[in-house]
C-alpha cells in the first residue's frame, strides 16, 4: 500500500500558503499590484527624463510640503473612513485637523506656501501602519482596503498630471483640424456654448469653473453614499463609482497618445498664442479646409479626445441614480454643468463629448459585467461600445472632410451611434436590476482517497 500523503503535497505550513496563492483571486490581485507599481515607476522615470517630478515623489513630498489640493486629500481620507466606526471617524478627522493647524502655524511663521491637507494624508498613512501592526485577519484586510481606496484616488490624480506632461512632450503634432472639421456635423457646439457662457457673465463662469475643478469631490460624495454600510457589513460592494472613476482615468490617457488634441480655445482661440491657427473661438466657427496635423507648443496637454471630464461626470450621474432625491439632483446638475464647462470654456469639441460618453458606458458595462461574473449581455454590450468608440475616432480622423460637407447625414449618424449605446446600457442594466446577481460558490473540496496497489 502506498500512502496518499506521499503523493499529495502537504496543506500545512508553507503548503497552505502556496495553496492560497494558487487561488485565482489572489493571483489576480498580486498581478494587478505588480503591474500598477511597475506603471508608477515607469511614469516616475519618464517624468524625471523631462525634468519634472513623477507621481511617486510628488505624492511623497505632500507628507511635509504644501499639497496641490487639500480638498482631494480630505476627500480621499473620507473614503478611508467608511471602514471605521463612528468613534474612530471622529478621532481621525480631529487628528487630521489638528495636524493641519500645526502645519499652518509653522508655515505662517516661516513664510512658506499655505495649503491644508497634510493632516488628512498623514492620518491615512497612519491607518495603514495600524492595520499592519495592530490588526489581524478580516479587520486588517478591511482597513487596508479602505486605505488603498483613499490612496488610489490621490495617486490617480498625480498619475494624471504626469500623463498630461508626457502627452505634451511626446506629441508635438495635434489633430485639432480634423476634430474641428468633424464638429461641423454637430453644429460646432463649443462655439455655441462659448457664446452662451459669455452671455451669463462672471457668475455663470464661476459656477461652471467650480463644478469643473471639484469633479473628484462630487465622485467622493456619491462613493460615500454607496459605501455607507461597509463598516457594518464588513465588506465592500461588488461595484461602486470609484472603480469606474479609476478605470476611466487609467485608460483615457492612452487614447490621448493615439489621438492628441488640445481643444478649440488653444487651437482656434487666444489661449493658443502664436501656435493658434487664428483667434476665432467662440465668435466665428473655423472654416472647412483640408485638415492636417498641426504643430503645437511643448507644454499644453493633448487631453481632449475623449473628454474625461465628461466621462467622469457621466459616471457620477449613473451611480447617483439609485440614491436619494438630493443625490440624484446633484448628479444631474454635475453632468449638465460639466458639459457646459467643457464646451463653454473651449476645452473640448462636441465630438470629444460624444466619444467620452460612449467611452464611459463601455467601461461601466464591462465593470458591472465583471462584478456579476462576466455576464454575456454585458460583455457583448461592452464590445459593441468599443466598436462604436473606435468607429467614432476613425471617422473623426479619416472622414472629417466628408462629415463637414454632409452634416445632415453624418450628424444624425453620430447622434444615433451615441443613442444606441445609451439605449443598450439602460436596457441591459434594467434587466440586471430585475435579476439577482448569480452567486458563485467555491467548488466543494474533495478529500483524497488512499489507493491500493
């Protein structure tokens, strides 16, 4: 008789750890972590190559030096607080405010730049240390997830800054002439919105500017509602707004490298300086000429196609639909105001907006499908969205002259493509809401049986 233990690896000690690492979920998270760290290191090296700080060093400096945005640091800390009890939340907020008061006093004495937010970052990092040294098991995992969620929001913002630097340094030629020509099929909405914003005066401009700048804060407000039960349930929901927010920010800049565009206020407006084709925005629509790539300066980001502000505002709108009336109203307002700002300030063309919405719905569908266990309808709709998005970019680049010459044909086609994606998303998600998500139970463990020889 041959003992079965001589053929089956031990499941105690190191064998148990190895078996745990063989689980698909553990392997997936390990791979994601390695890829993310490698990506950050690569961006750090690229930024250093161009004489700028990368996302890693830029974030590390904010532990001591004045942050760029204290609001984002406090908003990110708020995400981490969802895993804590109410007593711990009050203690964390009090500690953050106290630390910031000390930093403010020191900066005031030495005459340094004034900004808050160091306290929020230090409290978030302290919670990571507490999780590793004072917590075990599920408590440790939950607190580390909360800290990771907070740091991902901050790191995503820093990563975005570095991406914008890389686009301006590596893409000397921009494709604004193609997008401006294609935009004739949509009626040049940026020029129309620009004149409307000018007519509203300074009040309207300030409101739109606030909405445009504080987009991350609106996302955190929606996230706090979706994650409000994490502390009591001891787990995160399978899908929430932060997942889509981060995915959009990760994938979007890659499109910038393929389709670099600076925007109407730069290519056709006063902000472009000597690099602008003419000072036409927002009073005179650009003429329809034969489009061609045009050189532009080395510091303006090529961050128009697709409009990620529109993508993020669409994400906020989608995830606010199941909230209370006030949250639904805020999500609708944020979407409308963001569209008004992106077009009315001359930062984007109408074609960017359409591409941004399709881009978001495709990502949102894919993530929701993954959360349900790779639902077939979701996969098909996400693939359809990717095809529509690719067709839009192809049309803007290679059919822009025809789009300007036949706006009565191409304009409705672009709108129809957008509406088809919206309809598909609404129809699919309503079907999902009527059906419970499938529960995937682990396969039963089979005990090894001895063999007789």
